[in-house]
C-alpha cells in the first residue's frame, strides 16, 4: 500500500528540484490522485491510468499528455511499490504538433490596425494589444514571455529585452531593432501618462493597470481574427497568437536561404534567440513550411550541380 498523496508530494519536489516547472503536471497529477481516491484504489494500474487519462471523453487531444504524466509518476512509485503498473508508451496516439500558419505582411498590418479599433475610445487597451502583437511578430517571443516582461526588463536605451525564467527556466537577452524600440517607447509613454505611479511593474498592462492574462489576450486575438477574416464566426481552429512566433522563425530562415547564408552555422543562433533548449526544435521549422523546404531543396540541387 502506498500513500499516493505523500508519494506525489515527494515526486513533485524531486522534479522541481531538477529544474522542471511542472505547473500543469502538478494540477493534473493531483486530479489523478483524487480520481484514485474516489475509486478507493491505492495501487496504480494501467486500466485505472487509461480510465483517468481519457477523461473528459471529448478532449482527445489531451489524452496522451495526461497518460504521459501518470507514466512518469507510476515509474517513480514502482521503485517503492513493485505492484505498481507503469502504462506502456503507445497506448494512445500522441498529440500532433499544430501546423503553423504563416501570416503575410498584409495580414500582420491588418491585425495591428484592427487592434487600434478596440474599445474603449481613448483607453490604453487598443495600444496595449497593438504593440503586444507587434512585438511578438517582430521578435518571435512566446506570449507568456511578452506579457511577463517587467519595466526593468525593457532597456530601450540599449535596445535589449531581458526575458527571464522562460518556458525551460532559462533567461536570455533579445536585441531590438531601432523601429521596435521606437514603438515600445511610444507605448511606455502612453501607459505612464494614463497610470503613472498606479501602474503595475509589468511593461504591458490591462485597461486598469494590472497584468495581462493569457485567456483575455487569446479572446481579444480571436475577436480581431474574426473581424479581419482570419477566422470565420464560430471557428474553433485557425491562426493563433503563437503563429506570430512561427512566422518570425520561418521568415528569418527564408531570408538566410535567399541571401545565400550558411543556415547550418546560423541555426544555433536562431535557436538561442528563440529560447529553444535543443536546436532540433528549430530544425522543425524547415519541415513545417513548404516554402522553406523548397529553398533547402534548391540549395541542395545547386550544391550537386556544382560538383564536377
């Protein structure tokens, strides 16, 4: 018999001690332990793990992720309780990475212009989303990184952003183009004129001066996407905020190919800039965009043609 609550606490301490944030996993595994209690079960079995992982039944996309969480926990428990069953890999189809939507320059311009029509008239909200989406498109930041920026992280004199404690617990410096500095300076002046000392330490703020929340940013983006025709009313899928980051990566790689740059040598720099932990995550963009694949194929053809 194993006290799953105590075992989970030890497991989470170990994982977080190794540097993992484990925020969503903590919530999901706590729910799994509660599920086990409702079943009056003290031993993890593959059957129980599958039953929990496939809840709720209509959210197929999260099933494999939920089972992966239990698999790691069960592997830890099995060292203490040999009767524990570790669910084998491959029981559920893995979550497929979403195909990125590559925005055109015109679509970016239309999106940013639409943000300036957000209510209320005379409020800061329109400027916040105009510059927030513009910054993500221009630098490839993750949404969490952009809304997590604090005033001290934005050095407009040096033209550098400091992105702290990112997705994988790493911090990095992001150099800014002079036009981006000018835009951010304009936003900071508007923000400070409206809130002054009442403003939060965050660089981008909500209409009343508090921090931006992920769910509200996504709702605003979906609204604007429908207004400009990127999504139809009622669509549950379509271009995402995160695709602005994809666009940045793809446009950077395309530019290098067309300039004749040695992409193999430059790719680690882009990987570091984007905050990837492994360069293979950056290589994914080469296969995710047909235009990039064509450029890579052309370069390969030229290389073979040049050989005697």
